[in-house]
C-alpha cells in the first residue's frame, strides 16, 4: 500500500492525498491553496493517470479541502465521491461562491485560467455524489474490499475524519479536527483503537496555548471588549470564515445578549455568503448532526441584518454604523472580500472602532499584516487602493476550530500508529510534532511527507 501527498508544498494549502492499495486508488480531499492563484493553487492531479481513481473523500467544506474537487472529477469522472450530508451542502455552496470569486479575479486581476470550473459543472457533479452518515462503515471500492468509516471531527458542521481499511491495514486521516466542544458544535468523536497509519493535521504545532487559558475567560474578554466599543460609540468588526467561525461567533453573541453582557438590541450584521451558510447550519439542527444547541436557529432567533444586497447587479458596500457588530467574511480579510472592503472604507482609521480576530490568519494575508502592525502604521489592504492607517483597537482571541497541539499529541499517543504522517501545518508546526514523537513514541515513524513522493505502508 502506498501513500503520497499531492499538495503543491508541505504546508496548509491545497490539501490532497493519494492512497494506493495495490488494486484500488483513493484520493483524500481536493483543496485549493488560499494564497496562490491559478493552477499554482491546485494539487498535483496531473501526476495521477487519468481514469485511475476509484473514489475520493472530502472531509469538510473549507476550500483548502474541497476547492479543486471539480478539477479532480473532470480528470477522474469514474471516481465515486463521498461526503457527510452537511459537508456536501456547505461544500457545494462554497464551490458556487468560488466560481464567482474566480470570475471577478479574472475581470479585475486578469487571471485568464479563471474560473477553473463553472456553475453548470458543479450542478452535474452534485448530482453524482454520495453522502454517508458517521460511524457506519461503507465500501469505497467493493470489488477491492476497501472500507471507510466517517467520524465527527468537531471542526465545523459536517466535518469528518475517516478510517480506511484495506488489506488488513487500518489508516486514519483526521482532516481538520477539534477535540474540544465549541459553543455550537461538539468536539471530535474519534475512535481510540490502534491504527497502522495516522495522517494528522498539525496546524497549531507552533503555537502553544498560554497555560492560564480558559475558554470562559476568553469569552468574557471578547464580550467585554465588544461592550466597551459599543459604549464609546464605535463599531465592531469580527472577520470570520463564512463556514464555522461565523455561526460560532453569532451563537456566542446571542448568549452574551441573553446574559446581559451585551445590550440586547445591538444590531448584528453578516455578509452575503455567511447568510447562505447560516441557513444551512440552521437546517442541520434537530438531531441531524452533533450540534450542542439543537433547538437554536441562528437566523430566526437572532434577527440578523444581511449586510449586502444587490443593486444593478453590483454589490453595494457595507458602511460602518456606530453601535453595530459586523461579522464579515473572509476571516483572513483577503483582497476583494467583504471584510477587506469594509475595513478599508473608513473602519480601520476610526479610533472608536475595534477589530477583533477570532481564529487563524496566515501571516502573509491582510489580516496577518494587521495583526503584526503597530498603531498608526499604514497597511496595504488592497494593492489597487492606497494604504490605510491602523487606528482602531485591535485584539486577538483564541477560539480556534483546530485542536491544540497537546490534544493532537495525546491522540497520537492513544492510537499508537506505526507510521504518522504530519500534514496541514507550517514546517515549524510539523517539526514540533516530529521532535515530541521522537521523545514520547519512538516506535512510530514520524514523517513530514515530501509532496509527490510515494511512501510504502506495510
Ligand atoms: Zn478547515
Ligand atoms: Zn484546513
């Protein structure tokens, strides 16, 4: 059995992995790199012989895991595509939005290969996919006897890790995982039996959690910072991923209002894509997934304002209003997204406002640049516009959707893999795990897989 990373580089990016059992070939995830453009942002699908893949699994709806699925389906039309039900709904909504983003990048930045796929192709693919519930084994390839089982990964709604069993070999791929419960969804529910091979994310390997951290204290600090901002006549911007972080932050705000930590009438505004995703989150209440608060419906129970509407087929920009909380995507404030344009249009330079980060931001993204900046520093948010000074209060909170490095390490020690592939992390993050495993579990072979290279699993 062989394992190969199809990522363009060993970091968080276009996640995709190939498993070859000898008589069956499986692809795990088909991501798009968030920082690269065009074909440079895609996995090494050209290195796989056309028509040779039997099945592919998508672990969740974030674009670094699903963003190039249509390219894979185009080269490998015979491959069966497997999802959890919620990941499928959220995922295809993300992909349709991605077509629109690529279209505007083609128009505004002149990237000719965009869009890499069309709405019509997505509709065709969506008609062929298969969804599977968690903890129920199914055949990826019945002829070759390759079985898979999904497990709730606790990262975003519908996210799964997967156990694959073939030739008496058990491999577990975590996808993105969070072992702790968050406000809206429960923590991961992963098996703890021994595995032969573990493929595990390492996102937070380079960022230890402060020893005095508690979720309660962090939530209180978040509520208090928002309350103070509103009181001084400022507005709050929380840049969030449309899937996961938006719904998590909205649920927290709802609770803060109920507990009297925020004025109950504070308007909360969300952006276009987030609204669509929140509708799907609400649809998967009522026991359909392991949500924590099954009866709560974000959109109807919160009376949110949708921040952008189409006028003359052009989106009108959202303008900051004092006393309002804005939860806008994207989380990394990427150019041409709602949160980027909003920050540029008078928000960042107003001292009364506050900009609150709640999750991971790549150091090279606009959000990363703001997080590294000092007050009054001028920041380029969009290369086609002048820089703007950072005068708003800026704070970073740890509500990560990824497991802490200690939780990941504990999990590796429990399942005692013979071989551990360290993926989905910056080099320093994966390296931390390799060193810890050399000390604590010398029986495992800890590997940071070199993209494009085959590793024998025996
Ligand atoms: Zn993710
Ligand atoms: Zn990811």
